């Protein structure tokens, strides 16, 4: 049994009196494709924030790649190989689309020990990641010139450009057409094939079901299901959470 | 434009300014010019933290005054030539800037801004109660009439003018270098979206500390010759709110995106203020700056440089 | 050695009275900054404006300054609403409040101070009222009325505000918008209108605070600047958005300032509040009762 890549133990987070996360335990194996679903406000994004260091969890610990993440600032976690896209796209408005991808390449990838990235290699990789999400024709544009859908793709591409070991894709497919969803799924599968562990957070059930090897359900800050996707969706509690 | 070319050009322009000033028969040119140059340094320094990183510093006066008062301290304790005092002023202000940043930069930008206000008042209170540097009574600095420079005796004000000219050139070169470097790139991400920058691997705290230190140091360097310029230093004049307003207004009116904005803002507003002080009154000239700041911030948020860029863009088909 | 107990007790009592006044000064910022996330550093400027209005009307018509404050409440409310509208259209809507919004308020602070200097000069101005001067005496304890009355009235204003926020529809909408603007708009209430009302209330409190201020001490235009640090120190120390925390922090600051002024001299007083602020920001930004 290999060491899990990500190990979350009893993570809790409150905002004043409101409990956003209540003792979450989760393990993700290297190379796994995990789906994370739950109603709005169930704590999915809060969990992502705690994993990545954007928020500090009051209790519990996050271990990534054998290292305890507690206390580490978000940028260091990204350098160590943890990347995420934001649910609401947060592009760098004054930079071009291509330059947006330069940031993680310059700061996360280049900062890794043993990495040598020349200036030309950097530019090439920018273009490559843009091509993966079909945005290379807009490389010189500003984010404000992009459509909503294109901004989501940029958001995903920026997370990819950090060349992570674990990628958390937070609702990257909202608003995409059926073929675009297929494209993103194909891209994620290909990345997974290259060894990148992926946590997919989505509301589009068809995408989640076809992609995930394992499904986790979060409701009101608690994990209520964790296992084989087909079995999880038949779980009466899960049905209740979505329909009840 | 290549960096080396730019540096040479800047120094040439500076030398030309100095030569032109000497042609004017009235010494007033040097006194007024010194003030404008001082504003160029302050505005450029402020913009490194404010315009590039998006963190507002309301306490520019504190860093400026630190430079001024370290000069007063050494004047009484251990006299030194002004260039040395400039370096010391820069060091003192830089260290304080670093310390304050370390305490407050982990908080939101608005908290940082409030902390800078608080710092200015705390420092002023400390200085007012420190008798060695004159306290509230003030301190006198006796400056010689002339000084030996490049083989001649030149009036002391020309020497101060030259020093400030060099500082202004230095500040502009530094700002432009930062802007075009990886550091400046990192600053821009902090300004655009600090959370996303962190998530992308940018060490935001480290970069912000660098910005605060450089900005504070430059302001301290601008303040170091001030006691010699003014002859009599009181806390009210060193910590005057005018410095805070001007160092914010000049970059915001000129344009915060690049080094050109603070330069334009400082020259324009500095000149207007000199004219207004002489023709109307000094209180009115400062009111003008405040009104212009509010108007520009509402109507032309990208400053004069932004307006020109918009016009050029519209001109293009 | 004779420890100056009487001096200390009087300093503490004076501090409590001062703290009560500080509540009036700060409650506006608790609403604007604590609840609406608007960094209105020009708040002290509005207070000083209130003081000067109290001065003019008191000097011209002999009206009691507290009465002037009450009369000015609707005027300042409208002023506050107008300022918020400009702020919203120019900055909040464009997402530029971090840099430009701050500069905007700073400009207003500055313009107000300089304009007051130009109109009134730098001389100290004061108001006349029958309760300014006399004091109540209990043994060695002095209770100057000019401090007691603003303190009591300030607490009354605070209580009224708490009732309003807790019991009325608009009041609760304001509390809601502080927590979650999105949820409020889903309830078909217009969050922008609610914020405008809240900011109007915030500035209206400045009218009363200004009247209180000039009762307690003579004012001149730059007095506002001392209050920036005090106001934010109390707000942050008390925990943003926590009105009860504001009360505790205000009283605490008042007492510490009073003791410092009594035993170390008044020239150190500004350092107290600003020092408090820096320390709080550095070590416990959530404040005493903060979330």
C-alpha cells in the first residue's frame, strides 16, 4: 500500500460561529482521479482553500507528498507541487493571457530545486499550455477581452502551468458546451495518464461520473460518502442531500 | 530602449538640467528646483509600493522625517558629509520600513494603509519628545555659504540641488529597472490579485517587504539633505501632511503604472505649487493638490499617462 | 511613599468618561469599516465638520451644541449617502477601492482640513453652554459636566443604534449585508441601497460626535488627524463589526490615554492610541472580541 499523496486528517474550519468544515478525513493516492461533489455551501471550496493554504484550518492537519503543510504559506505549497484553479476565475487583469501563464512557470516551476528553465523554454511552455485549452490564438489579449468560458479555461491553464503533482480543478467546466466539456475531460485524463493526481470538483454529474475513480460527497462541512462512484450515488443519504 | 542607454540618457538630461539652472541668474531656481526634485524622489518611491504593488502608504512623511532627523542626530553627534548622511538616512528608513512591513504586511492592504498612518503619528510623537534632536522646539542646522566642488567654490544650494538631482535620477532608474524585472512582474501580480499570485507560487510577503524597504529607503534618502536645505527643522515641517498628500497625489495624477507617471505628476504638481505659493498662498496650493487628487481618482483613475494612452488607442484604427 | 491614589482614580474616571465619548466617535467607523468594509479614513474630517457647524450655530444663535448635533443628523445622513454613491460608482463598482478608494477618502480628509483652515484659521474654537465649566464633586472625585454629558449621550446614541440594527427591517438588512451581500440580494433587497443608508447613518453619527467633541475640548482643523488613529485603534481592538467590542475597546483606550496623560504628560497621548493600533494589528488583528 503506497503512501497517499494527500492526507487530510480531522481538518476543521469555522468562520465565527459558522462551522464550514467539521473533522474532514480524506486520502488521495498518487495518480488517482478523485471526484468531489456536494451542494452549494457544503464546504468544497473551503476545503480546497485549507488544503492549498489560502485559508488556515484551526484543527487537523494536511500532509502532502509526505510533508506536513501546516503553517506553510500557499506559494510554498504550489512550489511543492499542489495547484488549484479558482471557482470564480481570478486572472491577472493587467497582464496578457500568455503572461498570466508565465507567473506560475516563473515562480513555481523555476523555483523547484533542480529545474533549469531558459527564457525560450518558458515562452514555449506558455504557448503549449495555452494550446492545451485552445487559447493560444488569444495569447496577446487581456483577460477582460475573454469570454466567461475562456476565462475559466485560462484559470485551468494557469493551474496547469504550475506543473503540479496534484491538481485541484474547482468547477472549471461551468458554462462550457458539451464538446468543450469533452475536451477538458480528455485533457484531464491525458494529464492523469502522465502521472498527475487530479481532484475534480464539479456539479456536472456526467463529467464527474465518467472521470472519477473514487467519489467523495461533502454536505454541510461533513464527508458523508467516500468510495466507488456507482455505489456512492446510490447511497440514500447522498440522494437525500441532492433531492431532499 | 536598452537599460544602459536609458541610464546614460537620464544622466545626460540631469546634467543638462543642472547646466540650464546655472544659466538663470536667480538662485531661486535652485531652491524651487530642489523641492520639485525632492517630490520626484518621493513620488517615485511611493509608487514602487503603491502603484506597482497596490499597497497605499499614508506615512510617507514618517520615512522622509526619519531621514531628516538622522541627519540632525549626526549633525550634533558626529558631523559627516551629506552623501554619507543620505546613505544613512536611506538605511534607517529602509530598516524601519522593513520592520513595519514585517508587522503589518500579512494583513489586508487596508490595514497596512491604516498602520502607516499610525506609524507616522507614533514617530512624530517620539521625535517631539526627544530633546537631543530639538524636540518640539526644533533644531538649527548651520550650513556653509559655499562648498568646494570640482575645483570651484559653488553656492551651497547648488550643491544640494545637484545631490537631489542625482537622487532623482537614481530613483527613476531604480523604478524603471524594477518595473522591467522579474521583481516588477511579481509586484504586478500582487497588485492584480494577491490571492491568485500566492496560489501561483509568488512569495507575496517577501516581495511586499522588498517593496516597502526600497520605498522607505528612497524616501529617507530624500529627507536626509532636508535639514541643510531648510536650516531650521521642526517636527511640524518634517512630518507635514503635505508630504503624504503629495507623494500620493503625484503618482495618482501622473499615472501609477510606470515610472513616467510619478515623474510627470511631480514636475506638474510641484511647479503648480511653487507658482501658487508665490502668487496666492501656501495653504491654497495644498488645497489644489487635494482637490486634483480626488478629481483624478474619480474621473481619470489611470492618471495623465492613462489619458494619453487612451487617446492614442482611440486614434489608432 | 504616598501613592497618588486620588490622582489615579480621577484619571480612571476621566478615562471612562473619555471612553464613552470615544464610542460616539468610533461607532460610525464600526459601521463603515467593520460592516461595510469601507475604509473611510475621512471620518474624523466629518466629525470636525460637525464641530465647526456646532461652533458657528452656537456662536450665531446661541443654540445648545447638542441640539445643533441633532438638527444636523438628517443633513449629515444625506451627505453620507451622497458620498457613498460617489464612492460606489467610482470605485466599488469597478473593484478599485483598494488603492483609489483609499486615496479618495484621504483626499477628502485633506481637503476638509485645509478648507477649514482657510475659512476659520488655526485658532482654537469653542462653544458656550451652561454645563461647560461646572462639575459635580464627590469627596475627591471630580465629574466635569462637559465630559459627563457627552459620555451619557454617547452611550444613549449607541444604545439607540443597537436597537435600530437589531429590531428594524432596515437595521437587520444592514447586519445582513455586512455578513453576506450576495444572500441579501437574493432576498430581493437592494444591497447598494442598504449600504447607502448604512453609510449615511455612519456619517450622521459624526454630526453628534462633532458636537460632543467641541463640548469636551476646543477644536482647530488639525485635531481630526489625532482621531484617525484612535478611531481605527478602537475599531480594530474591539473586533471589526462588533459593536459591543467597540464599547470595551473605547473605554479601555480612554482609560489608558487618561492615565498616560496624567502621569506622563499630554504630549505622549497620541502615541498611546496609535501605538495600540500598531500592536493590535501586529499581534492580534482579530481584536479582543473579533471573529
